[in-house]
C-alpha cells in the first residue's frame, strides 16, 4: 500500500518553486531510498542529493 500523506507537502514545495526540495521529498518517500537517506531531515537529504547528483560538466 502506498502512503500518500506527503503529497500535500510536495505540492507546497512545487508551488513555491522549490524543485530540489520537491524532488528530495519524492526520493525520501518513494520507498526505495536507502534507510539512512529516508530518515534524514529534508534539509540534510537535500544537501546529500545535491552532492550526489550533479550536472555533467
């Protein structure tokens, strides 16, 4: 069963233009993120993903 309670927060982040925050929330709530990442506060997980996913140079 999928938990969808986080979608309101996702929508709020998206409406404010916080694409990175919305993406991070999706990763955390997807059910496939490593437990360590899923348990991190959003601000911390955002920083980890910023370092891990970078544009090609």
